[in-house]
C-alpha cells in the first residue's frame, strides 16, 4: 500500500478531514465532486434546503444506482458464463465427433 495523505474533503459546505492512501486520492476527490454536483441538482430541482435532507436524498440515489449496477453485473456475468459453457459444449461435441469419425 502507498503512503498516507491527510486531506480535507468538502461536502455540502462542510469540511471532513480524511487520511487516505495516495492511490485513493483521485477517487475520493472525484466522489466528493459527484456528491456535491448531485446535491446542487437536488437544490435546483426541489424545494429542499436542509443539507441533511439533501444528503439523505443523495445517499439514497447513489445506493440505488450501486444496487442496480450490481444487478446488471450479475446478469452480465451469468450471460458470460452461459456463453462459455455453450462454447465448451460445442468444442466437446466437435472433438467427440472427430474421434468417432477417425475410428
């Protein structure tokens, strides 16, 4: 693991001190930026001004998106596995046919 950095991340106009690795720095900063953008969208589109409510709405939306992504990844993995099984079955069938024909 890399060396640790002490940074301050601003979310909803509040600073949060964090200690993260250098490898995490870009990802954490991007995540904070995404959260702040989403909060701004909620502020602009809804009559909610309480930062706690905006953060809760933001957390709910990110959690929902993450669950949807997990579902899609699982479905994709299942499809890939089915494709591989079908391919292997075809290879086995071809091999067995060649063995039968060569005897």
